[in-house]
C-alpha cells in the first residue's frame, strides 16, 4: 500500500482527524469525464494546479460548508474494464490531461480503479430491473461502508442514452438512479438521459429523502445561449432564427450521432432558447460525430436577428473546448453541493443548481439569474451549519 | 402647413389636449444616427413598424410615465447643412432605412430639418467658449419655447472627438453639454467624447439641477463583452487574452481611425473587461475604417481562456450590424428616460442607465445587473408619479 | 410597342443590323435567379451597372465570339404565374435587386413575362411524358421562331428535385431537358436535378447534335472547397474532417430541407472533396431552411487538418452571399458559352465548363485548373470563328 | 559517443556508403522553428511519423534527385545558448512536438546542438561587418568540412528584423546571407528580413555562383490569400476590402509587435493581394502579440466583396495553426530543393520556389500557378541528373 500512502486524496478520509470523507460514485467511471474528475481532483489536492473552472472554490462558496476536495473519495460503475490509468495516459497523449499530471496521480487513479464495479445491464443480462437496482445499490452501499464515508453522491457521467428504450426494461440511467435513491444517496444527472426523472420512478422519488439535480451539464453551446438569449430579450431585439452545429469527437459524438440520443440533447438546448426568448425561433441544431476531433468539440451558432425598423443583423459564435475539461469541474461542484445539501437536510429536485444544466428542475433559464440563485443557495447552506 | 398636418409626430405637441411635447435636441443632427432616430420615430408613430429594439416600449416600462413617442419633437445642432431628407434617402439606398419609409416620413424629416441650427465651433470661429455656450443654449431655449415643449433633452450623437484638444478651448462636446446645463436640460452623451464629464465643467455640474447620463452607447462588441465576461467569471474560467477587431464604414470609422479618438473609445471597451473580470487580460482592440462597409460594422472577438487543469480553449464572436439601427432605439430610450427623470426631480449622473453605455457613471459592468438596475429605475419612476 | 422601344435588350434582336438574337429559355422563369438574370442583363445593357461577376465580360473572353448581352432574349417555363415585375419588386424590397433597377427595367421584365409558358407537370396532369416533352419543345420552338432568334439555349434554374421520383414518370427536369434536345437547343443544368443526365435520356443524348453542360452551379461553399481543397493537397497537409452547414432562406432552402433533395446536392459537394483530396474525409454537410434569411445564404465550413508530426490545426470559413446574385451572372455566362459552342458545331457534354459546376461532366475538380480549361475553351471558340 | 550511434540522421553522412551528407545551417538555430525542423526530421527518419506537410516527399518530387532526409546534417548560428533539448522539451509541454518524440530524438538534438555557433552581432560587438561576415563564413565552412558534407544550405529562420536599421551596419540577416555566399552556400530566407536582398549585397550577389530563395515563408493567412484572391479574380467578383488580424504568441509575435518589423511582414502580405487582384483593396492587417497563445496563431480575414449588380457579400476565414509545425516542413523542403539546385548548377534567385513565400523573387502570386511552377522545377531537376 506504499503507493497510496503518498496520495493525499486517497488517505484523506482517514487522515482528516475524525471528519469522514464524502463519496463520489461515478456512473460511467472509466470514461473521459470521470477520469478527468479523478485525476484533476488529485492534482488540485496535491497543489499542482489552481482550481480553474471550479465555481465552488470561489469566495462566494467559502462559507457554505462544502466537503473539502481532499475529502472526496471516488468509485463508480462502468460496463468496460480498461484500467483508469490507461485511460488517463490516453487523455494525456491527446493533450486533455496535462503533461506530467498522469504520472503524478497514478496512485489516486489506482485507488479509484479499485472501487469501480461492473455496470449494466448487458444485452443478454438475465437479471430483472429489480435485481439490477438491488445489485447497484449494494455496490454503492459497500463502497460507502468500506471507505467509512459520511455519505456518497451518485453522479451520472455515462454516454447519452437514446430517448426511447424498447422492451419493458427501464433505461440504464434510471436503474442507477433508482439504486442511488435506494442507497439513500444524493443523485446528479450530468447527461440528458432519463435518470431519476423517468415516470416509472415517480413513487420512489416521492418516498426518497435525498436531493437530486439535473439534467445535462451546460458546457458549451447551451452555456453561451443562456447568456446571449437574455441579451436579445433585454434589448428588445427580435431573434428570427438561431441555428447551430456541434462537432464532437470522442464517445459523446458517437452516442449523439444516434438521432434518438440527439433528440434528447436538443430538447434541452431548445428549452434554453424558448424560456429566454419567450418563443422558440426558427433554426435547427446539428450534432455531428467527428472522430478526428478527439476529445475536443466545436460549436458554431448563427443568430439572425432583427433590430430597429426591421434591420437584419447577425451574431455568430464559435466555441472550441475540451469536453472533459469543461465538464469535470462542474461534476466536482455538483457532487460537493449535493452532498452538502443532503447533510443540511434538503431533499427533492434542486432547482437552485440550474446554473449547471441545460434542462434544470425549474428556475430561470438565464445564466445570470441562475448564478444569483446558486449564490443564494450557498448562503442558505452556510446559514444551515 | 398642410404638409405637417399629415404628420402625427410633428403636430403631437399641440394636438395632445394640453399635454405638452418633449424636445429631443440632437447634437450631430444631420448624421446617420440622428436621421434614423427622427425617421424611425415617425415610422413607429405612424404604425408602420413594430418597436423592435426599443427597450422602453416593453412591458417593464409601461407604468414608468415616459413621454409617448408621439410627443417627441426633434431639433439639434450640426456643422454640415445637407438636408435631412437627402441623408435619409442615402440611408434608404444603403438599406439602412427600409424601402418606403423615407417617402412616408418626408414631412417629419422636413419639420426636424427646420429646427436644426449651425453647430460649431469652426476652425476659424472667433467666438470665445463662453459666447459659444451662450449661443448654443439660446438655440435650445428658443426651440423649447417656440415648440411649446414641457422640456428638452440634449443628446450627443456627433462623431467621436480626439481625446486631447490642443489650445485653451473646451472640446465641442463639452461646449454643447455646458449649453444643455445652462438651458436647464437633461443631457445624454451617446459618444466617448468628454461631454459633461470634462473637468472644466465640474462647477457647472455641481450647480445644475438636471440629470445626465453617459457615456458611449453600447451597441456591438462591448454589448457582447458585457454579457460574456460575467459568464467567464461566474464559471471561474481564466480569461488569458481578449482580442478584438472592429471594421466600421461610415463616419465613425473615419473618426476612429484617428488614434486619439480610438483611444477614447477603447478606454470604455477595456473598462467593461476589467470591471467584469477583475483584471484586464492580454489583447488589443483595433478599430479600422473600411468605407466599403457603408453603414455596417463587423466586430470579431477572440477570447483565449483556460479551464480545468490549464486546458486551453477559445471563444470567438462575430457581430454584424447596422450602426445607426443599433444606436437609434437606444437614443429614443435614453431621451425618454432622461426626460422623465428630470420631470420626477432626479438630478446628477444616472448610474441606473449603465445598461446603455460602455463607460457608465458607476454601477455594475455586467449587462444582466445593469438591466435589473434599469428595471428598478423604471419602477422608481412609476412610483414617483 | 412604345414601352419596349426604350429597352435596348428587348429590341436588340431586331436592331442589331442583321445579326439575329440568342434566346435564353429559363426553366423556372419566375424564380429569384431567373428574375435576377432578366433584370440584371437589362441593367447591364442599359449601362446602369458594371459587369461584376460576369466572367465572360473579362478580357480573356473578348475574342471568343460570344453573343452580346444586348442580343439575349428571354423566355421560359414556370409552374407559377405571378408577374415577373412583382417578383422583381419583392427582390428589390429584400435588397437583392438594387434600389432603382426594378423601375428602370420594367419594360424588359414585361417582355420576358410575355414569353413565359406554363410548366409542368401538375400532380393531376393527365398527359404522358411524351406529350409533355412535345408540348415543351413546341413552346421553345415557337419562341425561337416568333422572336426571330438564331438559336435558343435552355437553362434549368428551377428548384432542386428530390433524387427519386415515384411513379413511372420522368422527373420534370428531364422532361424539359428532353424538350430542349428535341428542339435542337443547347442545354444547361444549373441545379442538382437529373436533367439531361437521366439514364432514360441516353438514347436521345446519343442522337442529339447539341452541347450541354451541368450540373449544379457552384456559387458558395463548393466554390470555396474547390479552391481550398487543392491547397491542402499541394501542401501535403492531411485533411481529417471537413464539416459544413448551409443556412438558406428562400425557395431553395425549402426544397433542400427535403432529405432526398439534399442528398442530390450533397453528392456534388462531396465529389469536390473526394476528387481534390484523393479520398472523402470525415464530416457531414447540413442544409437548413431558414426562411428568416430571405434571399441570403450563409455557409460555415470547419476543416480539421493535420500538419507536420501530426499537429492538429483548423481552418474555418464563413460565406455570406445572396444566392440569386451569385447565380445570375453564371447563368448569363453559361448561356452565352453554350450558344457559341453550338454555333461552333460543338456537341455533347462540355467538360470545359466545369468551372461553373459542383458536379461537372468530367475534368478537374480544382478551380484553378477549371479556370485554365475554361480560358482554353474560349481560345478554341475564338479560333473557330 | 554511443548515444549518437543509435541515431540514423547523425551518422547518415558517414554511413551512406560514399554518398556525402547535405548540411542545413539554420540561422536562429535554437528557436522553435529550428528545433521543430531538427526533431521532426529525426522523427521522420526513424519512421515515427508520416511525412505530412513535406511537399518534397510527394510523388511529384520522387525523381528530382533531392537529398534524402536521412542525409541531412544540422548546425547553425544563434545568439542565445539554451540547449536544444531543453527547447524541445518546452515545445513538447506546449503540445507542439508530440508526446514521446523528444525522448526518442535526444541524440539527434544533442548532435545538432554541438554544431551551433554564437551568432551576432551583440549590441556592443566591436567587430566590423566584414569581420563578422568572415567569422560566420568560417563557422559554416568548418561545419561542412568537419562533417564531410557535399554542400551546406543556409536557411534564415531567425526572428523578423525591423525594416530600418540605424547605424552604418548591415542588418544581421544580411551579414549571415553574405557569409553564406562567401562560403559558396545556397541561401534561403524564410523570414521577411532583408537577407540576401539588401542593396549593399548587390555586387556580392552578382559574383556568387549559388542559388537563393525567399522571402518570408507562407504558412497561414497569406497562404489562404494566395488561393482565395485568384478565385475572386477568376469569378470577376469585386473585392472591396480585405481586412485581417493575426494573433501570435511566441517569439514572432513579440518581434512583430514592433511596428517596423510588422511593416516588413505586411509588405509581403499586401503584395499577394495586389498581384492577384490587380489592385490593393481597402483594409488593414494587424499583427498582435498574444503570449497566452504560446506557439499557436490565429488569423481572421474579412473580405467584403461585390457581386452582380453591386450586391454586397462577405467571406471570412479563421486559420488556427501551430507556427513551428507549419514552417518546419517547408524549411526541409526548401533546404532540399536549394541543395539540389546548387548541385544541378543553378544559380541566382529561384522564382520557381514562389510557392513557399509571401514575397517571392518573381513569378505568379497565385498558389495554383506557383505549385505548377514548382512541379515543373522538380521535373527540370530530374532531367538534370
């Protein structure tokens, strides 16, 4: 175990003088986002990088009583079994994880790797939904107990599911969500999949005494739309058409090339425009899989708007970012906020976290208002200590 | 007078059963912006166009007691003497004013033309600053009296002045501003010129019992920066460099090709970034005169930012708009708000109008907060009735 | 006839001292492109505008013996019956045709309007393909005879057809093409529709003694691709993915929102990349109908390419143009070149006109080489006089 | 010396059975471009990467008798003395050189490092121009002799010099160029500096029996302009304004922030437009130093053009590339071509290499024609064997 001894994050739970750690159980734990979450958190705890992109590390959140980054302990489910360290090395070669980080945090990656359990269901899985939920819940409970954690937050960072699932089976994202609720865990859905919102989970949601938040992290095009659409409304300009194209490499691009998965994603994107502008303007959104882009994504938006006396004008935006690097700090933020909310006795859908989502559980669709709501939530958490 | 009889705006002051009109005195009254203001207001009053771009026509402002568009009466100063109708026809040919509008509002343009007085000072003008201020004030007072107006707001929409003016003389914009204050008029500076903010006007400002607002209308690149910069801060992303290039045709492009005039403009643009981001990032702003663009302008912005673990990402924006069509509704908004503020007994710099300006008299630099402040101001005006 | 007397184009055929005019028979004669062709030609002949965009008016073509613009006489088929003058006025209001042109060329528009015959077939048209071809051919022959023309070129500028047509019937574009060949006319297909290339016309093509050219005019995104793709190849750079989105207002946008029509268009677009790069890279092309754009179109292209040692780089292009204004001069060029080719006794597919097409009848796919081939063709035409 | 024994490039000259190596003497030998040239060539020779970006490795050049990459031997001058390996490691961390390459070619970098001599002159250098030229020439001759090379090509890849140099002294680039000629070496100027073209070197050029080529490698914005400008001319479109902004990190950005250095660069950029369009359109070019971009550069171009009937349209391009990765393969190409030209007895300015330069020694300014000239030159070299 000497390898782990050097690793502040891994030992944090025990070392922190009586304060127990907080679990972060990642559904899709061997994917790019999860790998970046685990490696990045370790790098931050080791003081190798500043906390860029982590909203919860800004001063507005200092008094909110959030669990320290050094107290986070990672585990999760995944259907593939390549080692986390291998994935991290791949991300290093693609320039997603910086030169040197992967070597520095091999220990923490190995610890997390040891806490990843097989996900499901496989195509030929003979288990019933109920059996799967029970198995997943047992995995999570075992992790929490074994690592001596105060609580565990379940975060879905798996690939986007198609909207409709054939057969009587629940979609996988909802099986995991049900397991989270069954295990008494807060739940965050960072994807457009159904998750905890599935109609079949209504009764379970009603009984559950935990907070949840979602859905679909807002990391690029929709983030921009959530700040630009309010500008058009406030300036009384008439948006005639808002068109967009997303080019995605990596796994999400492949998943979203499926029209059904893309439909789930686009529903959220459209909601941002409709809520902010009062009506959905003309225009389509395309999501293209472009493997050559690797972990990078590009979003082009074209807004045709009308000004005084019907004058025709255009705004175009081009956003080029690394999907995992955009998502990972938000995942850490959400895990900390949800854990603290649960500690503070808050349950149900957290509309206050709409800042992070394309399709939130209520609240404003304008980013500035969502930020105000988030800061107010932090104050409420601070007050509740 | 039969020509005017058909014109609702021109006759409004007298026809409105006892309610006296509100004067809008435009410094630079024969320019593109002023011409668009006069023609556009007439077109709106005649019901030819919806009030796109006029924030004061949205429901948030319905109870604020603003003067009706139909009660606005236009006049102004200019150093050139081409007829307003000719200018409007030129703007029609360039596609700035719509096909048909110019013909429909010839009467209103002629009325406003009759209220434009020679500006100054000319290079060889023998008059002292004091004599010029007195003459300009007399022009404004004559207009207010002759047209039986309740009050007049002076709005500077002239070309940008160089930062430094040699000789002992005040810059022209400050002569006009002093005249406005002398005449007891509210004053709005839509340009980056010194205007009422000149140090030599300090005593006059102290004595004046009128409101003023400025400076430099926010109509394109800086408008976008005022919504995008807060997003980077709220998301804890590190803006490394914010670079921009503006291509302007028309008069403003020529004025801003002068490095001293451009410096005045860029100070405001930088302030938006510095105030919103906490520090001014790397990057320059260029303003190029490109006569081929006519009345249109294009602004390209390139934001190099850093995310989680130092990942390098880029946002680019391209804004293509018609300068006059972007500015004109804001000028109408500002004239109405300033007139109503004066009526309500409010004096001094109106920080609440920061929504409209690159370099406002205080307040937040984030557009969403500026909008909230503006709506609160409208409520205050409504309460004061 | 006094109206026509003022019109140089209309009277040209008769007035030109024994030289007979050349007919240009437009399939889709009441559409935006056709209207721009007729109005624009008249405007040029009247000396109101320079010949911008007309390649055949540059010095390289001076000796080729092309019919003068003033000798062109317009007619055509269309399935709608709004007056050409009305359509031109609409285009004027949208800024496609310049302020003043429509009034100046009303006479020429009316003359052309008088030469437009009902197209087809309607959904419930009881006539056989053979009867339709005969009727269309009779229309064209009647026009040529009535106007005393030396010859007539048929140009297809109708909306794009779906790839597959149900029923046993030939697609309309091929009925018109067959009529052209039957009437002994040169034929130009400016659209991606099947036209003269339909397999069922093989025997007719074999017997015909006229030239033809196509297909699908290269006016924006594909024009750019035809110059940029050769650059990547010549520089030995590796294009990894070439993605693109087209936003089209107007009629073509609507037609291409039909996936089958879009497929026809995209085949041509892909061919340009494949032929120039040696292989088709990753990447999709989207064609969106955005009615708010009116007659304007925007094409965004994103090229992910690889340089030395696998370095990843990106080129993006944004093309904003007016579809009709881009197409119309090419239609005039093609009509003149095809007419002259027929006069010179050249028959069959004109690969030398690949400069104008997305999907030409052979030859290089690189614009520079296509231009060289075109200039060489002009020299050949000059030599043949 | 065992370290070098593993290195094919280093040992190539001796190992190649009687065929002597070719020297590549880099002025600015410790800069990013030079480091990428040395490391990249070694990586290619070792079979680690395909020859992407190397035009001379395409089949059109197979018969031209160019020196093999494995026969190239590197040395050079520089005024700084950090180790080449350190520089390569820095480029690796910035993602310019790929993960793994630096380690694989440490040996080759060390060999080249041993052949770098101090450049000059320093500000307080007491030597005369004549003494400096003699010293530089001796360095080059010593390298050629010591390594047993058939010949050496001198390539200037140093930072751009200001246009005007005060004092009587020749600019450094011209001192090096004179040394190259004195040493009987072919000379390539990859920068906009004066180099061999300085008026004071006229007599020396007249006497020299070597080939030379320049100037200013065409790697981004100007490369695009050289393919796009011909398109506008061939299509008879009227370019009204061509505006551009370059954002450069790294050394070249800093050098070009000096207006005098930028002026040298812009002269070349303008020449491409003027030669291709027949006249220089409106529009400026800005070169901004943006250190946050590191080794990457972004160029935005905005082309306002006029089509049929004066319609206004716009093309914009955004080029994002790694400067060193764009330049390095061209440097290898040029060194090979110049060496072979000298071997073939060709002397004087090589207009045939205009494909590589912004401001070539004559020939067409259109890339497609420059490529044809280059391929013809390769055929001539093949014929001369």
